[in-house]
């Protein structure tokens, strides 16, 4: 916590020296990189300029060194010598022939040793540093050695001269180079900036603005991204954003419908709960009847009413919070399946229930939630068989169970038409998992939510023309012969 106040000012300072917009950053980077590229070209250009400047004086000095050979008696007057040295811009000229160095002209002995610039090919690599040695030096004389052009018998020609004129020429040439590099960098930066801004930055800005407008108002038609039809990464980003916006709008519309439906269901369940409470009072009065048929049917009626009242109360809570945590206990699966089959209306002749569940098979689950899961699965199987076009034979729903790694795996299979291919991916989504117009598509979504609340899951195992198999996995399988406890009836 102590470091936070110091980090914020540093981050703000960095922002002061770095532009925030993508366009501005692109322009700055382009100019900087172009300038760096041009700067790298300055040393070779300076070296070439200095080399050419010195070579011009070398040739003038070489021509001057030929004067004694053509002069009478090979003697040059002082006046002519001075004119030759001034014309060549040098003070001393020497020639090396067969390893012997001879002084041709000299205007005087230098006060201090000059620095050397060797223009012979074997020392060409050193030429890159020579211009800076001249510019950064404190002034003086330069000694230049080069191969001869006119005197073929000589090994090399050398001269000594002041570097004042060379330094002025190099400084002037350096400023011209800097101006050229700056101009080229600015021009290249502007050209690259406009090109990249047209093809990259502006499309990214359109995507960013569309995202910002969509976030501010998803219902705004102007927030929809306009596809450019490009096939590169920008075009893919536009297409993905367009799909994402469509999916989010659909999700928001579904959420609005769910909110409206939840409000309506809450009102209906409030009234339904009052009606069921009245029915419970009526069932209590029926308990005083001595009719044996009434006494026989009354326990089932009471359990159904208790479960309906609890379900109505849970629906009221569901609109505010998530599904209540299961109150697990040992449940006799055969009894639970019998009650669920009766509520799912599997007793008629059109759809037959085949149970592979024995009286000793038990599971660890919340009795009421397990009942809701089984009812949804059995009812869906019955409705799928009844709505199968062209079917004349009776339907068949089979339920079996096996223990797997400390869990109970319950299989519910039917010989119906199977789940259509277009419905399989969203089978467990609310309001989307049913292909029948008279179904809300909530049954399987609620069943899976209840199963996952137990720490298990509900999955579609097999589906096709031969039928469908759902697998309900519940963790914590009890011993096979453990005694089941009766589900509690809650008011």
C-alpha cells in the first residue's frame, strides 16, 4: 500500500512525454525510426566527403612533386615552391620510392606532430573515424598518406597541412547532412503516418468507437459495426465484433424476457401458493374421513401438495437468488422413480416405463430436487415419443443405475425420435433447449442446474433415430443395502 502513491506520479509523468493517441504515437515512432536510419548513414557520408576532400589535395600535391623533375637543373625557386604549396593547400610534400622516403617541398617544420589519416585501401576501415577525429580535435595539422596516380614508381604520396579548412568543410557538410536527414525523416514519417493511418489506425478507431457506443447503449443502431469486407486481421476483428454484438443483444433480450417472465411467475406463484395452502386445509379435513379409499390416497395427495407448496416457494426465491442448496440424504431410488413416473404420466399404455432399479438401489440426494430432475427427464421422454410423427407402436422409457467410482450413474433412455441436430448444442440453455412450440425449454436447464448443485451433472450421452440416453451422475453412492429414509414433507 505504501508504494501506490509513488507509482501513480511516475505513471503520470510517463504519460506527459508519451502521446496517448495511436495516431500520434505512430507519427512519433515513424519519425524517430526514420531519423535513426538516416543518422546511421551520416558517418559513411562524412568519411566519403573527407576522403574526397583529402584526395583532391593529394593529387595537387602529387602534381606539385613533379615540378623539380621538369625544372632546369632540377631546382625549383623559392617563389615557385611557395606558389605550388599554396596552390595545393599543403605545407609539406614527400614521396616514397622503393622504400626510401624523400622530402620534395617543405614550408617549415611543424611545431607538433600531426595526426595521421591513411587513405590507402588497406586502411579503408579507419576512414569512418577520421572525420570525427578532425572535428573533435583541438586544431593543428594533418598528415595524409595515399597511393599515387601520376607517379607510378612511387610507393605512396604524403603531405602535411593545417586542418582548419578541412574542419570548416566537414562542419558545413555535417549540418547539411543533418538537415537532409531531418527533412527525409519528417517526410517519410508523414507519408508512412498517412498510409498506416488510412489502412490501420482509422479502421481500429472505427472498431473502438463502435465498442464504446455499444457499451454506452447496446440498443443504439448506430453502435453496430459496419463491416468493410476486408480479409485481413482488421476484417476478422470487425466480423468477430459484429457477431459478439449480435450475441450480446440476443442475451440482453433473453435477459429482459427472463426478467419479465420471472416477475409474472412470481405473481402467479404467490397466488398459487395461497391456493395450495387452501388445498392443504381441505386435505386435512379429508383425513377425518373413514372412507378406506380416501385414507389410501390421502398420503400421496399430502406429499404432492407439500411438494407443490415447497416448489412454489422455491420459485419465488429463485427469482431473487440461485437454486437452494440441496439437503442431501439417503433416498430409495425405486420409490423416487415410482412417484416421478406417476407425476410424469407414464402409467398409460402409449408409453411404458421399464425400471431396472431394485428395491436396494439408493442414492445420496435431496428428495425434492431428485424428484424434479426425474420428472423433467421422464416427462420429456414421454412427450418426445408422443409427438413423434407416424409412430403407431407404444413407446418405451428405461431407467437403470450403476455405481461408478463412488458415484451413482442413473441412465434414462427412450426409443423416441432423438434430439434434432440443431438443438443439441443449446439443449440445456433456458428457452432454447426445446424444439416444440408448446414447451418453454426450461426443464432440462433446471434439471442440470439441480444435478450440478449436488456436485454431479446431467449430460446427453446418446441420441439418434433409435432413441436418446441421458446420464444423471450423483456423487456419494451409499451401500447397496443401506436402508432408505422416507423423504420429508415440508409445509
